C-alpha cells in the first residue's frame, strides 16, 4: 500500500483519526514497514482494552519468575509510566501514543509491537527485543537501549542522549525474504546518543541527527547515511567501511575515518 493510497483510503472513510495518522506516517512507508494493509482507525490501534489499574493488578498477581503476558493487547494512549514491565511479553501489542516514560522494560519482548508516537522518555529498554517494532516518531530521549535487539522502524523518533551501547541494529541475514530486517532510523534525532560497542551495520540513518554522538567501537559499516549530520560526532574507533555519505555533513578532520565510503565527493565537509 502506497502513502497516496493510504491517504485516499483515509478520505473515503472520512475519519479524522485515520487522516491524521495517514498524513503523519505516509511519507515513511517502505518495504519493512508493517503499516501495509493496516486500518489505523480501528479500535485495536486507537483505544485501550485495559486500564492502568488492571495492568497494575496483573503485575501484583504475577507469580514470581513468570513473565507478564500483554501480547496482542490494545494499550493505546494508556499511562503506563514508571511501571515495572521488565521481561514482559508485549509481542504484537498496540501502544500507540501510550505513556511509558521511566517504565522498566528491561528484557521485554516488543517484537512486532506498535508504538507510534509513544513516549519512552528515560525508559529502561536494556536487553529488550524490538524485532519488527513500529516506533515511528516515538519519544525516547535518555532511554536505555543498551544490549537491545533493534530491527524495527524508528523513523522520526527522538533518542537524544539515549544509551545504545552494545545494541544490535544490524541486518538479520536470516530473514532476507523480508528484505533484510534491520534498524531504520530515518530523520531520527540521535544527538548525544551513545553507540559504543554496538552493531548497526547496514543501518538506515538517512537524514538522522548524530551531532556529538559517541561511535567508539561501533560497527556502522555499509550504513546508508545519506543526508545525516555527523557534526561533532566522536567517530574514532568506529568501523565505517562503505558508508553512503551523499549530502552528509561531516567534520573535515573526521572524513579520513571513513573507509572506502560511497559518495564522499558529495558530502558536506565542515
């Protein structure tokens, strides 16, 4: 489904909710996105089937050592801030515009979860699984994603000061039929983010803001960094072979750190 078709569908349904979401997300629809064929106006993507109190009750009743199961639940717009959801199963859950600020999601499974414009500010997502997660325009400033597996779509998200050390956003070579699932961070705000010792090879960071980010020991080989801003980024010690730098902004002194880059002649050296 193309962005234009989604907009047309929205107008036919005469739904303000669909139209708003279509306008917001249509420009980012690509092969990996799970938005194809999804009715974002349905209650499954706009409402919550549980209350915060009910989620808290599930946490209280949970047997020791047993993971909380919220898989496939509609929790859109719900305030889940500061709850302990560590190890929770949120596979396929709908969390669109939910508030998860400062929530403990350490080791949680968010595979194929929907979290469009959700708030994860200062949330603990260390060791979490985000395979196929749709987190477009999510707020994740100062969140902890250390050691997380990130093969989802974070287009337009804000991860200012986020900790991505040891995270894995690389392409999953076992899922080539799905178009090499990997982290997508187009136009994502990653200023001051910590990527140390992470693997984001083949990541899509087109037009991302990477000012003052720490890439020490990180693998960003063969990344698509077209239009990205690396100004002030700490790139020493990073693996940067074959990065596409078309229209990217780079400190002149750091240009030599890129090994056999693509389109270096089209980069903007500062």
